[in-house]
C-alpha cells in the first residue's frame, strides 16, 4: 500500500488518485472559500479579496481507471485607497483527468485535458488584479483564472526500498494552446512544459514517518508574436514532512522550498520573469475529539524573495495560523470548516507595508 500511495503522488499534481482497494466508486466535493488581505499605506491598493467555489467529481472504474472532472467559480477584487476597484468573476478552466493503472502498484499513466472555460482576452485594466492573486506568498485558492486550454500526459512508477520504504518517480509533458490574454492584444502560444518528480517515504524510529519529494519543471519560451517572447526559468520544488504520534493525535511538521532559476537576460525581444524563491515551514496537529469529529490546528510561516541578478531581495513574509474542524456526518458525507488568520509584511522599495487577513472555508465531500 505504501508504494501505491507514493505512485499516486508522483503521477498526479491535483486531486485525482488511482483507486486503491476499498475506496468508494464516486466522490464529489464542493464548498466555498473566502480570503482577503488588507494592506497598510504605500501600495497602489489597500485590499485584495477572493471567493472560490470549487467543484470536483471523481469516478473510479474498477481498480485501475479513475476519471476526474474539476473546475471552480472564482470572484476576485482589488480596491485602491482612493475608492476605485477592479473585479473579475467567472469560471476557471476545467480539467478532465484520466488515471490508468497499467501495472497495479507499479506503473500509472495520467492524461489531462484542460478545457478553456475560464477567462481569456480580458481587459487590460484587470492585469493588476491577476498579477496580485498569482503571488505564491499569499497562496490564493485560485491563483489564475484562465488560459487557452491544453493537454498533458505522463507516467509514474514506484518500487520498494528495503522492507519498509518506497520510492517513486514520474514525468509529464504539457502542451498549451494559443490564446489572446488581453483584449486588443496579440495571441500568445505557451511553451511546452516538462515536469519530473521523485519521492520517497517510509517509517522510522518511534512511530515516526517521513515523506519527501523533488519536483523539477522546465518550460519553453512563450511566443508573443512579432518575434517577441517571454521566458520563465526552470523551477525546482523540494518538499519534506515528518509525522509522529502526539497524545491522541498525530503531529506533522513540513517544509518546502520553490526556487525559480534565471531565464537569461532580457532584451528588446525577450521578457524574462525574475528569479524567485519561496520558502514555507509549517505544522499541523490532527486530534480526534470523538469518533465523528477531528480538530486540526495548523501554523505556517512563508516568505518570498525575488531578483533580476545574482542577488535577491525580500518580497515579503506571512505568518498564518488557524484550525480545520472535520465532521463525518455519515459513512458517505464529510464536512470541513476552515478558519485561519494571516499577518505579514510586503517590501515596497525601501519601506515595509503591513498586511492582515482571514481565510475561511466550508468544504463538503460526498462518496458512494
């Protein structure tokens, strides 16, 4: 079972999973999330908010085939200190994912089609809003609102390491279709993306459990037309987590770092995304209160750095704390209530701007 769980993680960058024995045939999830940040003086905006209603359906066909459909409705707004605002509401792109266990517990194939149901050809006045919600520091539920669609395919494999540990590896390629991101502008053709994953997990002394992974992504240049292009540097994500029993519950401490490497030097025909580094350190405690209820306090520190040369400067940091409350209403239905509060600072030139904001959510899951 450990190798099966790891192969699922390496194959899937989302909610889909290959079916393990005993899993329900159909799982449906929906809910509503609201997150908002208020900022001190000095920025072009003083409040940024987003509401997301996710919808996902997972259908298992036997023990080898899983089909997922996922989309969401998102509404975001940014408000300026003078009272003006920029808003956007609508569906995001829809992902249809098929996961096939070619060799049970050993080889999984994963195919994803992205249907462009989200925002394309938006007014140029909304660009500041789209840029603000996309930052990894704030970690919005919906960081992007649409594209021209696309297609990706990949595989994953897992194998035992010794008697109790397992390792997994996977790779995928994504093709993005051309679309016009800004009204009145030219078409953009996204560059192809290759992603490789490696993970390892297993128990060690005192009931502890380790899980670690490395994900490396490289992308081709985005063709902007007219001999112009935009370049995103390669990205490397390193993740590690240790779980251990604590009283009646289980404590998990995790850390991850995403580093965006240099995409080269910009010139008159190349727009290069600056280098970046996002680091997070957090912990969560799952403590059962009764056979049907579980309380999950959590805490995370996150900071982001960026730069165009060999040195990077601090973009900002965020401290988030809160709790999840899970209620299992029946064998088929689960309700999760989420309440968190974040505080932090952004660096704007030579001074810092404070920020504070809540994240609240209500998630409902039904299975049969």
